[in-house]
């Protein structure tokens, strides 16, 4: 059977990652729930990440820079250098298209104090839209590297901002004509603006947590939404997670778009939120630091022993948390979406 649009199934990806050779200087190896690679260079660590932008057509240069920078921040590192591979659609590419994307990438790097230092650009056969594959390098002192294997049962799980920021903006921008008249115009405009407010960057979120505490893990839920991000966090730590449905912040614009298209917000691409795992004693400090930075955050659950699995509690009922190997955005764009709701 053909594979669905989106990430490879976790079991298949884990098997393939087993082919990667080991090297003592690779401090964070490829794995489920690991946001980037970490390479030892003396007392410093270089953190490296590569991620493509495949759903969006608008502001794809901005997406590429910010999405890759987020994964660097999730290892406690500062983004420094960016390379971009730009693939343009045959028969549609124009000099104006190329310049728009380049300017978008350059301005986004400038905003994050990141240097655009290389990449590749070509017109590619078989594409119907431009694609940007980003490659980000960052650095962190070895003693400040955040690795997801430090989590312990009993640790708290925090969520910043809410879900699903990227998915909400993406749908509002890509489906604007379809949504006109079906969703309140002001709500649609706010949803389209989610790229900037509350925004996709989690660099301020990660910096605030790292200043106040020593997080046991940081992870930004992306494709597959919060639900898949929590599964990835649990896989990386070899633990389970229990989350409280009522604690998960879902923006009203997200709810409106999900109701219209009959999508589950838990499985909608969620860049812009940060998951942080903290020791209970550090949780108040982390939440206080986030609040001082103007970033909303909540404790949404806790790490539990692995044999308890990844679950969600609604009222007094606990049930397995679904995993979305195909993001709800992909299901929407391929016309195969079903009805779910956060509350049941």
C-alpha cells in the first residue's frame, strides 16, 4: 500500500534509523522525538537540523527559517547559521518568485540574528509548487545541552501558548477563498495572523525555561500535532505521559476552523508551542519565567512509567492518546478528513 502523506510511521522510521552508524562525538543521535543532532566540539556543541516546508506556499522562506530554528532551541542551543535548498516548479518559476523567497529567507534570518551562509537553488521537474529545505546550525556549551533522556517519571509536562498555531494559520491562509462567508471574517483574519501572533517561534519560550530551570526535555510539536509530539516526547524518554484534556489551551479560531473542516486540533500541525519537561520543584520557576516573558503556559500533565502508555484524561475517564502519523492538515488537503473534537 502507498504510504500516506506526512511523516513516516514511527515504527518504520525507528527501524530505518537503526541503520545509522554510531560515533562518540554524536551526543544526540537520530531517533523518534529527537529534534536535532548534537555534535561535540570540545567544550562546545554544534546542534544541526534539517527540515523541509512542504504544506505552505505563502511565506515559505519565513517558515523554513523559524521551523528549523525552533528545533535548535529545543536542545538549549542558539541558532547561528542557515542554509537553504530551494526547489522551484518547472514551468511556473519566475525571477520574481525566486527573489520573493530569497528576501523572505534573508529577512527571517536577520530577525533571528542568524547568518544565511549557503544552500542550493534549482528549477525542478515534477513539482507543482516551490519547496524549501532548510538546514540550521546552532551552538551551546556542552554543560547546557538539553537532551530528552533526562526525563523521569513524576516530572511535569508544560505547554506554552496553545495548539495548533501553525495549522490554524496554514488553513486560514491556504483556504481563505473557501472559508469566506463560512467563518467569521475577523476570526479568519486573526487566524491568518497566527504566524506572527502568537507566532511560530519558540526561541523565547525555550530561553525563558532554560534561564529559570534545567529542563529535562524540550520539544516542539510539529507535524501530527500535540498528540504526536507527546508520543515523540515519551518515546525519546522511554516513558509514558498522562495529560489532562481540560488543561490544553485551544484557541477559539482553531476550534472554529476545526469544526468547519471536521478536524481534530490534537492532530493539527502545532509549531509555535513548546513542550517542556521539568522536575516538579522547577515547575513554578519555569512558569514564572515564561509569564515574565509574556508567554502563556500551563502544566498539562506528567511523565509516568512506560507501561502506563501515553494517555489523555477527560473528566474521570482515561483513554489512549491517538497518534497522527498523517497530520490533519495533510488529510484536509488530500480530502480525507474525519470528525474529532478535543472534548470527545
